[in-house]
């Protein structure tokens, strides 16, 4: 749980500041992209934001029990995979399952897997890592994005 503390801006924890909500849509399924999502979620939670993350497309594939520990980096890192993987590990960002579990334990975080993407990929709810709930895009749009102060995409 130490990573989140290092990501919090000192002025973020003010008692007069109301809790805000952040919605994130993550489509990319590379380990480095999802590590960035994880660090953003930890920073937001550490700043007392409520966070909702909607994983779709290839991100759904990556967040299955069978694939979550695979080291699949973005194409830009070709030829440098070992060094980048070592840097991710040194920062504690090489275990996505732990990263998202830690975020859920620290604050108001909900992680969703897109039901349509799951159907296209042939992913069943029991294939997903712990902590992901299945949610439809329409529900996410009407409930989570509609109530968010900010929406980010990856």
C-alpha cells in the first residue's frame, strides 16, 4: 500500500474538498498501459477521489487469470522488453492483479469488464481476475460517466 502514498499531492487531502468522481475507459491491453491505469487509479484514490474503471476490448483479455501475469509490452518497447519489465518490477508495477486489488482496498474503486467485449473474446465471468464486475456499456455510460467529474481514456 506504499505506492499510493507516494502518488498523492499534499494539497489533495483537504477536509473542505468534496469527494469527486473519476471515470476511466481502458481499451489497451498491454502490461505497461494497464500499469499506467493502475497508477492513475492509486493516485486518484490517494487523493480521495471515487473511481470507476471500465475495461474493454483487449484490456478484458489481459485481465483474465490466464493472461494477467504475461509480460506483453507495447510495440514501442520492442528490443527493450527486459529493461522495461525490470523497471516496472522495481516500481511494483509488474503485478496488475495486486495493483488493482490494492486500489480497491484503499478507497472507493469499482472495476468493470465490458460484457460485450467479454462476449466477443469468449471470456466468462469466472475467467476474470478477482475484483472485476461484469457491466454493460450502456449502464456505464448512463450511471458512471454521467456522474463523473472527469472521464479519461486509455
